[in-house]
C-alpha cells in the first residue's frame, strides 16, 4: 500500500507541476514515462481522474504516440532500424545478435531484470549510416555489424560510459 501511495504521490507532483491542465496531458505523460519507463494502466486511470477527463482520452493519447509504452521498458532501449537501407545492409543479423546475447525469447522485448529493451523501428533517418542502432534515442551508432553491436552492448553491460561504447564501436 505504501508503494502505491508513493507512486500516486509522484503523480500528484507531476500533475501539479503542469497546473492540472488537460492541455498539458502529453507533457504529463512524458514525465510519467520518464519516471516509470512506461505508462501503467492504473497510472493512466489516475491521470484521467486527476484531470477530470475520460480514461479513453488519456489511453487514446498514450497509444497514439510511438514514444509512449504501455509495457515496462528497460533502462536501456536499443532500437535497430529495419528500414530499407538498414535492412539491405544487415539489420536483421544485428537484431538477432542482440536478442541472443540478452537471452530474449520469441516475442520478448525486455529483459527480465528490466535493464534492456530491444526494438525495431521503421526508420531512424540516418540511411547514409545504415545499418543504424540507437541507445535511449541519444546515442547513434552507424555502419553497425553484429560483432560491433555486441561490443557496444558488452561495454554498456560493464557500466562503460558513452565514450567507452564509442571506442568499442570504432
């Protein structure tokens, strides 16, 4: 019960920072997603009640935008582009290598310890660097290979910073 109170206490702070305004729904959802790494169903219901709007409106916004997730995501979200240029240049073996290294079963995207999520995306807008992989939408690794992505992943697992990951990729 205490954990639930903390969860909703944090939500109250987020909603209050946005003045409890419905017009700030997307910003509220962004902060909630950042805090919890996904949007739990009970949290969406709480937001609807707090903003005095229909739960369907909140759910509709949460499911419309690709940035939001209704499933828990890992601390590190690794996206592999599978657009045409990346696909042709070997995105599939990169995706397979990541999934195998992380022990992800068929249909599983997030590791059990919530450290890693592996996703494919249609385009990362860096076709000239194909195949491309990103980490948390902040680090971009181009001209990736299965071996290269495993070096970056191992540097990430060992707690190496972005510079160490860049060196592993080089």
